[in-house]
């Protein structure tokens, strides 16, 4: 769940990469900072965590459809097969947000940010399977670093409490769901624009999250709206909009390096707002997982942001 997770973006174009400016880099950095603050909004919301995911998808729908129309991206006349793909993607997106938001409430924000972005590694493995080849040295290094870092962080979580470890596992499962969300959308991305994809998949995922929140007995209607508006506008509109604007101008390695700002921001937010302190062993585990994500992003042929 990139912190988070996020909308698919087009493959980086070779000619556009050379045309990046300071504005593009600023947009990329700001997008990662905004996305990293998403878990903070989930913690502050007085709705349930799954209900917060519903509001994240539901509140920005008018803006998403408006942006799609303004960019002349098709919203009608979509083939039935493509629409079914987007509905399936919306269900996976809902599973990603629901499990990630539950995990955010149970583990540290830094862990949530890292494990929620684990979809990058899963996509890398899926790409290797599709090519029918074994990982190369860098890819083996990414997998080894991810396993070692995850083992350290989960061991530390277990020292804190069983619930914290379960929170890590929820966030890992969210990363798996997000990877499948991206994979499912591969064909639809060839014919539809980013805003149209995000709008329709959000519309499909919102009722799934609402139904799940009601089934879990969560409070849905909040008393404080500002954390949910911050989550919806920050993660779903501003963060993703800046990524759409900036990502096509950078190589995957640069994207991966900037991705490391997300757990740093999340760790700072967790420390300032919730008193979450990290040990040297925590830092080593996070660096290993972050390095694995960077290597995975460097090997992606089509990027995806959490």
C-alpha cells in the first residue's frame, strides 16, 4: 500500500527524462512527503481505519472524474472487458487500503510506510517470472536485503507486542494486494489515461470498503472531517497528481531513491505525534528494506507509486 499506496503511472519515456527541471524534482519530493503523511491522517481520523479508506476513495471522486474529463480521457464507451478489469482492480485497491489502514493502527508508521510499498518487490518478481529468467545479482541482492530487513523489523515488532507484528503482516499483505492491483491494470493502461483509471477504480473500490467497514462494526460517519479530507486530497489527489506530473521525467532508480523519503517522513511523524522511537537495529532493518525497494524500482519497466 506506497506510503503508501497510489495510482499507476505511465512508463518513463526516454526523451522526457532528459527534460526534467527543478520543478519536476520538487513535485516528486513533495508527492512523497504528502503520501508519507497519509498514515498520520488515518491515525487521527475518528472513523474506523477501513472506513477511512472508504472516505479516501469516495471524497475525491468528483475531482478525479473532472480531471479525467479536462484531460480528455475516455469516461464513456469503454469496452465491457476493460470495465471489468477496472472493477477487479478497484476491488484489489480496496483490499490494499483496507488491510493497510488496519495495519497502520497496529504498527509503527515507519514500518507501515516500508511494508506498504513492498509491492515494488512483488512486481519485480512477477516481471522476472513473465520473462522466464532468474534474478541477476542486483535482483538477488534486493530480495536478500528485503528478507533480512523485514526479519529484523518484525522481530523488533514482536518485542514490542504481538499486535505490532500482526500490524506489520497486514501492511505486507496490503503491498501484495497493491502489486496485483497494478498487474491487473496493465492492459487497461494501454487505452485509458491515469485519471480515468483512478476515477473508475476508486468508484469500484469505495463500496467494497464501505461494506467491509459496516461488516466490521466500524464507525463510518466521523465527527472530525479534516483528517479524512487531508487523506483524500493529500494521498489521492495532490500526491498522485504530482506523481503523474513528475514521474515520467525520471529514471526508476531516481524514483526509488526519492521513495526513501516516505519512511523517513513517516518515522518523523510517528516520533513527533505518537512518541514512536527507533533503535539502531530498527534503523538497520529499515535501511535494508529501503535499499531493496530502490533496487526493485531500478529494475521496473513500468513504475508504480504507494
